[in-house]
C-alpha cells in the first residue's frame, strides 16, 4: 500500500502552535511537506500574542529533519491573511494546501453575549478563513492545483448551548467551503470540511472523562487524506475523532407541492407537514442549482 506523501508540496496551517494544528503540521512535515506554522500565540479567548508557540513547533519539525517556517500574523484581517500566504510564497514559492484551523472561544448564552464577543469569534473563525483562503486560492488557481480543509464543529452543524457565535462561525465555514469547492472545479481545487472531536486546550473541561481516545492525531489522519493529491472528494463534511470517521451531509426531502391552487395557505402547509418532513428518498444536492432541479421535478410533476 503506497504512502500518502507531500514532497514538494507547501502547506499552510493556521493556529498550528498547539492542539490540532500542531498535530497537522508535524504529520505533514513527516510526510515530506514544507509547512507554514501560523500561530498568533494568543490565549484561548484570542487575547495576547507570543511568537514562542509557532517557533517551538518549527524547532521540533526541523529537529526531525523536516522543513518549516513560523508565521505570527493574525488571520482576522485581510493584511494578515495576505501576509501568511506571502510567507509561503517567499520561503517556498507556492501554496498547495490550506488548513483553516485557527480559532478562539468566547462562550456565553445568546442573551448575555456581547457584540464584542460575537465579533471576536467570527473574526477569527470565519473572517480569518476567508482572509487566508482568498489569496491562497489565487495562487492555487495559477498552478491548477489546491486543497482546502476547513475546521468546523458539531456546534455549528448541529448546535450547542452557549455557543451562538462559535456555532454561527463554524456553520459559516461549511458555506464558505461549499462555494470554494464550486469555484475550484476547473482548476483541480478541492475543498472539504471536518467537524473534529479531540482533546485540546479549547475543549479541556468539556470532553474530559468520556472514556474516549481523543488524541488530535485521530483528526490529523483525515486532514492529511483530504489535503492529499489522492483526495478526489470535494464539497463534503466529515465528523472526525476518537478513531471514528463519518460523513455528515445536508439532505433534501422530496417534499410536497401544490401547483393547482392559486396560492398555498398556512393551513395547507400544516396539513401536509408530514410529507414535507418525510426524509424517505432524500437527495444530497451538490450545489444550489441541483436543489432547484429537485424542486422542479416535484413542481412540474
């Protein structure tokens, strides 16, 4: 069985100074990749900065014979995103993979959440992924090759109490990845999403004592595959962690339509809700156009 390799490939991983990001860059480097270890070095809530986190990871990679460069720019501004990609270009001459992993937490119930807490989380997770992905996409398009992995969360896909900012940002990443996957088709640029389950400094106290093996390396295995040349999947979401890997998807029920009446009343919707909600014979549209095709099938009979 052949080994997945990243020789001559350049990989950017944001938030790579610890946890999942660190696990990712160590594995990419081990497999021959040249990695940009981006980390602002802030606290879990995003405050502060420290170059030591990224530097220590680079030192570890180089001590093992790998190739890496540290980057300390914030993902949350266009200037920071451009600088991260420029770091890859200046040091290695290309960008092949972007793993959008950087994140912070500011948990609070929605009625108590401040505007600043909302903005801070969306700035790092969602705005940050856009700010890095946009300049990286330009480079990938020129080379007709690229792989994006966006780090979402079950909190976004399914919801979690006290995380309206985090959940909104994480589900936003699903939408961003879906569009990137569409726009990248002609240039062999794939884009996928992971919803990881792992024990990191962001999940300490939340996932302890579950009796599960929550090492970040379990998540890294899927990330490495999705970032590889062998990956042909795109526009997909995967729940990953503790040795379990499962696809998550947004499905479309066949639904109900009334095309004979001049208008559909709220009572009509109510009386046919079982059929509207019936998941039998669901489909998984690959884009908005396919969703419209499915709707037209029912509407036009």
